[in-house]
């Protein structure tokens, strides 16, 4: 079964951590899998882009095109990116294909993400040092639809991983 598991949620919601856990698990059972981290892609593939709406959309388009290409080489592509707008997630789904695209929304509350603040972004955004920061000075659209919603403030990462495996990989 070929899948793109697309994690969306605020910065600090657990996208990268959970994506890496899923990657490690699948690799451990000999599945062909690759992990695409939004921050890493932003520093390379999309380093020419800003955080305007149009640049954010272009970033998501690039990530989706890359995921689509990689899906021809591996069974599972895991993507961890904020993808803050509904239209951006729809664009990604259209590029990748409804059959393959599975959206996991990490609904971890802003307050929890701000406390976690692994990279210090929220602190700098509150100080006005980061403009157009999702959740503070730029919006995050809660998905109209997702294949799975997880709140990492209430559910351990181990339990989240078990739920993902049950929903998407129990038949494989």
C-alpha cells in the first residue's frame, strides 16, 4: 500500500517528533519509507520563499510535488509541515491524489505549543521579532476534514503512534 502521511498542526504540536517515530517504526519492519520535515525543506528546497500567503502556498506545492515523486520510489512518504491553510492542504491532496493522501491533524492547543516552544519561535513572535508566525500573527485554519485527529497534549506519543498504525497500517 502506498501512502503519503501528511502531518499538519501548529509549530510545537509534535509533527516532527511523531513523524520521526512513525518513520523509525516503519523502517524497523522493513517498509520503504522517507520522512520530509517542513523546517528542513524550508532551509533548502524553499529557502527562496518568505512567509507570505503566496510563498506559503508555493512551499506546500513544492513539498507535495516532491512527496508525489518520492511515492513512486517508496511505499510511504511522511510529511511534517504546518500547512496552515485549508486551500494549501487541498492543493497537496490534489497533487498527491486522494487515494494516497492521508491527513493527520495534530490539534494540540496553542497554549501547549507555546509552552513547548522547541525552537523559541513563539517567544520571538510574541516579541514581534518573527512576522506572520502561524498561530500568533498569521492564521491556522483547522482542517475541515482529516483522516485522523490527535491531541499530543492529551495522548502520549506512543499512544499516537499506535493509533496511526491501527488506522493506516493494520491491513498491511
